[in-house]
């Protein structure tokens, strides 16, 4: 099952832990990866991510962590 924008952000925030900016960091990374504004993430939370996007996002979050 493909991840959605919402589930990807939820996983990313959990990976980033107790950082004060975990939500913002995850949103900025995903918005940049998708080449969309942050508002798009709120508008389309059920948009599926491709496996390549999931992997790229996980790598970005891991680097940020």
C-alpha cells in the first residue's frame, strides 16, 4: 500500500523525534521533494506518494535526523 502525504509526514515527525521543529522540517522536506507549496500538503493529504518519492523522502528525513 502506497504512503499518502499525511502518513509520510506522520512517519517523518516520529523519526525526527522531539525536535521543536519536527513538523516544520518534515513539511519543508516533503514540499521541496514534491515541488509544491506547504499549503498543498494540507489541501491534498490523501495524495499517494510513489515508491520512489517515499524512498527519497525517507532518505531526506534520515539525513535531517
